[in-house]
C-alpha cells in the first residue's frame, strides 16, 4: 500500500508540474530554433544558404 501511495504522489506531482510548465512558459517559435540536423554542429542557426548568397 505504501508503494502505491508513493507512485500516486509521484505521478500526480509530475503531471501537475508539466501542466504548470506548459501554462507558465511562452510558446515556442519554431522559426527561431536551429534545425535539428545542425544542433551542436557549430553551423549558424539563422537564415538559409539561399538568402545569404550574393
């Protein structure tokens, strides 16, 4: 019974925390995020290769 109580408390607090975080944080602007393939590669995260060609 004690294990069930701890599990219930854990999952309740986790769900409450995720809900609070979703409500309190600003929405994610995917246009400002670096492309996933370039994450950590040192590549610039803004602009495309076509827009920087002169």
